[in-house]
C-alpha cells in the first residue's frame, strides 16, 4: 500500500509545486493550498499515465528501469522547482473573497466529515465484498491494466479487437495508472484499483469544496461537498471501480480553471493552460472526454460572443491548446497506432439517418433523461429546488462571471450525449439503461459547481454578509 | 433572515436521512454473503487450479476457447458472455480467442474447465 501511495504521490507533489510557482497567491489561504494540491495531483498522475504508456512503444515493457528513470527525472525537476521557489516572488492577485466564513458556516466541515466517513465506510465495505469491482472494472479497465502489467512482449494484446472484447479503443488513464502502481508495488493486487478510484473521488470533492470556498466563501464549499456525496449513485460508482468518477474530476476541474480565469480578469495564462491539460486528461480517461473537449471549446466561444469578445477568446484558447498539446498528441498517437475503430462510430450505417427522424427515439431519450435526472439521489432535485427557494441568490455585488459558461457547457455535453443515443447502433433502451445513469454521475460535480456559484451562500442567506444597499 | 438558513439545514438533513437509507439498501442484496467470496474471486481461484493442472499452459500469446456448457438461447448466451469476460480477466495476459484455430484451447463443459492441446483432441 505504501508503494502504491508513493507511486501516486511522486508526480502529484511535483505538479503541485509547479503550480505553486505560477500561483503564489494561493498560499494566502489554506483552501488555496487544497485547491492547488487537488489540481496538481490530478495533472501529475494524468501526465504520469501518459508517459508510462509512451514508454511501451519506445522502450518496451516497463520494469525497474522505468522506476529509476522516473525517480531521476522527477528528482531533477523537484530540485529545479526548489531552487526557483527559494527566491522571493510577487504574491500575485488573490482571486477569492476576502470575507472569511462566519463561525457557524466555518463549522460546516463537521456534517460534511460525517457524510464522508459514512461514504468511505460504504466504499470499503463494497471493496471487501467485491475487491475486483463490478462488471466494467474486470471487463475492461482492470483487465487492460493486467495486460499492460503482465504482458512482457504481448502488451499490445490489451488493444486486440477480439469478439466480445469490450471497448478496446478506450483510452488509458485508468489502466495505465493502475499498471504503474502495480509496477511500484511489485504485484498486481486489488488494492491499487480501489486506491486510485478513492483518490479520484477525494480529488473531486477537494477541488469542488476548495474552489467554491475560494470563489464564494461563506461555507458554500462544504455545502457543495455534502450535495456531491449526497448522491448515492455517485458513492456507489466509487466502489465499483469505473472510470466515471475520474472523468467527473477532470471535467469539473477543467471548468473551474476557466471560472478562475474569468474571475482574474482573463489576464493569466495559467488557468486556460490548466483547463487544457485537464480537458485533455478527460479525453484520456474515457471517450466521453473527447465530447467534453469539443463542448468546452464551443461553450467558451459561445460565451465570448456575448461577453468578452473574440480576441480574449482566441488568446485564452491559445493557452488552452498549449496545455492540451502533450496529452492531445498522446491520445492521437494511441488512437492512430493502437486503438481499433470505436464501436459507436464503426457501427454507423445509412439507417442512422432514419434513426434521427424517428420521433419515438426522441421521445424515449427525453423520457429517460428526465427520469435519470429526477431519480439521481432520491429527491435530490426537489431538495436543491427547496434550497434555492430558501437561500435565494447572492447580492448583485457578490455575483461573478462563469455561471453562464458552466450552464452552456452542461447543455452542450448533454446535447452531445443526446445525439450519441439518437445515432447509436445498439438497441436504444438497452444502451440507455446501461449507461445514462453513469453519464449523470460524470456531470454531477459540474452541475453542482454551476448551481452553488449561482445560489447564495449560507452566510449570505443568513445576512451575515451585508446585502446590497437599496437603490435610492 | 436566519430562519431561512435553518430551514435549508432541515431540508439538507432530510436529504441526508434519505441518502443513508439509499446506501443501506445498496448494501447486501447483490453482495456475496458474509464470509463468502465474490464471483470473480471464486473464478480466479478456479483458474489458478486449471493452470496448476496443466504444465503446458502458456504464460503469453493467444489460446482458443470453446463453450460446451452454456446453451444457444438468450440466457445461455448471457451466461457464456459473463464467463468469457471473467476468463479473459483471470487469464490475462494470455488472450482468449473465440474464433480461429489455436494449438491450445480452453474448453468449458458441465464437468468444469480444462485446457486441451490440439494433439489431445479426440
């Protein structure tokens, strides 16, 4: 277990230190450190999975030589970062509200912790009952990790398109991360997959809580954290070792990086570049991440048309593409060189046009979407509506940019999923039944980000924070 | 207006009770009974026994696979698919091919799983 944690901590620490250099203002608040650590860890282990995969075609099956090379490279990078960090730097502009939470709002971490302990207990109990996870875990994620780890000369068999080989074109963030942990641990036990799954869930909660604490203050982060874990489907998805929670992390982290970019006056290159890396890692996690990549660029463009204009959009997209570049090239190389054709794309026929015009398909998809959203966490939608009515919206002076972007992004991704179901070569009701609830899990943290940016914080609702003066 | 915040807290508290109930309902129904192993764990153990009985079992490459156990009906096909997925998981990195002819094949029968070399086939 120690070696698995070491394998994950190494690239995480380097990336967090690197982010600290570019955003020294984060050190002013504890939540700033948590935010940096969550982003740095996600980016770090994401990059590690990329170069771990690239080692195979370059040098063959990784062995102790990979570990030595990685330790040497990361050690050199850490030394450089340390030398840079020792010099005095400008603190930079803080991007968070200066008002700390009130005494009682600052204690909202207590009920959150209770929920987190109960959720962890469930995930651990599930792991003891089903250490190999559920169907998708041993049908493709963990089995591909086994091919990568165990197959010395035959590692390419991980992508073999044999009959009943489910999704051999799926990208490799999860299998590569798990196989890398096994390399450090020296054995392919069941602890590595569940550790990675749990870590990604912790990072998702961490980035949501700390991000909202910095952006909105007043205990908002902790309330969002409670709502996140308050979905039993989300908690269940952690234990079954699927890739939906890791994807959800990269989605919400990429979006929140853009919100920070908007709140800093769109002058920084750090946040768009980070958003690019994280969106790229979403595409490196599951094929739905490719849809997200297109949607986030489109959403930024749509929002720019009605807001900052085309020039700031092009400038930010330049940095976004720079951040995306290394991961994008890795994905491209994997898709061209190793992955067989995607089943949804390869299964398209002339009859697809007829499917688009078939109204009964539209009706079924809309009905199932509505049902999935309504049934996500029991009465969650009603609870959030009631919460909105009670706490209301924040004062005008405390509303910031970014909310419209989040909701346009959510709608874009949902529209993409809708189109995929409309044109699926599989039997529609089967495809909806087996996947739609997990798509909701992928978008759940992003939806909460948009929601809690838009509603008042507990302090604002309790009038601990002054509201706007009445207009004379 | 502090009463709004307290009311919101009550709403969240109610949601928490529903959530705790949902989680407790997830536990158990489809889980293995306490003390019993999960289906993949049982399968892994069975596969280790098959490998141990056959010293010619390969450690890499591709072998064939034949299912003489599950029927051709819908239930049989679903069961066969599940067993195949578990076989693939447990035998990795050895690839299991449903098509084609291979020097060695896994054969699933009502008496269990055995590994058959081409020369041994009746």
